[in-house]
C-alpha cells in the first residue's frame, strides 16, 4: 500500500488494514513506564507510557478511540506484537554500528536517547537533540524543531512519536534528501511505515514468546534498561 497522503495517522492506517482483534489479546500489563500487550500467540509488544496511566482491562478497548492517549498506547503495543515478529530483517546490530553518521552534515535526534547521545559525544560526531519532555537547556526547544528538521540530512526519531501524535509533524518538515531512522522498543516494524516520507530503517525489538519476565518487569515499573537483556534487537528497512 503506497501512502500518498502524508497526513494519515499510522495507527489509523493499521486499524483500517489489520483491525484490532481484542479476542486475540491474552493480557495487558502496565506500569509507570511501559505497557505490554501479550497476544494469545505468545507475541509481546511494548509501548512507553510517558507518564500516562493505563487501564489493563482489555474490555475497555473494545472500541478503540484514536483521540484517547491511553488507547493509542495500547494500540501501539498491540500492533507491535502483531506485526514485529514477521516484519523484520534478522539483526541484533546497534543503530550506531549500523549507520555511518559521519557521512551526514546535520544529524537531529528527536527524543533523547541518552546512551546513544553519549556515543555521538564519545565519537566527536555533532548531533542536535530535541525532546519535548526534557527541560535540559542544552537541548533545542520544540518551537525550533520545524526549522532544524528542514535542514537535517539525518533524523533519529523516537518511535513514541507514533502514539503521542507527533510523528507526522516530525517527518513532514524534512527535505527530500533526509534519511529518517526510527528507534526504540515502541517501534512498529510494519512495511507500511517505510512508505512514509524519508523513513529508511526502523530499529525495534521482539521478545521470546510468552516471556513473562518482561511482563513482570513492566508491571513492577521497570523501563528499557530493565528488560533490555530480554529483547532481541531487530531492524526493518527498504530493500535496495
């Protein structure tokens, strides 16, 4: 499906194409930092909460509301569980190892990944960072994002931009020569995502089927650092 209209919300697209089969959900687990959806197939999808309280009772999502942020988080986790296991190129490679960022003149990171930012600093590669949730004075304010995106030739975009409805505002200002790399455990590795403007590679993750260790960590308010050892890093990219 070629996406010609760059104003289609990805979650709306997935709902239309794949539906939301609530009977396919085994359980919803949630904590302060993440929400996980376990399908009856054993597939697990996760999505960051970013401070949003999630109701774990799946019956409350029988009629998904794309204007409701908690519904969007559950939908994001659901489609990650549904699609990530079959739509990826087998890889455990880190984004900093996979991409030669030295070849770019202006790299922008939307959504602060601290460990990745440190790798840029250690390698003495310049990077511009903006994060709507951070008050760090060293980061670029949200009001300047549109301008820096128009000048960037590479963008590292947090996949939480899908559920928090900032995805389209992030990709549309970029110029046609820009390469966008989506990153994070909240990634939905679906081929439809690669049809959006400038999306080149999606760096996401899968988990061992029925891995209750991951669910327990999330229920106990753990975050990425806590379940990192149980995830398998995956990528989805356009075939050349």
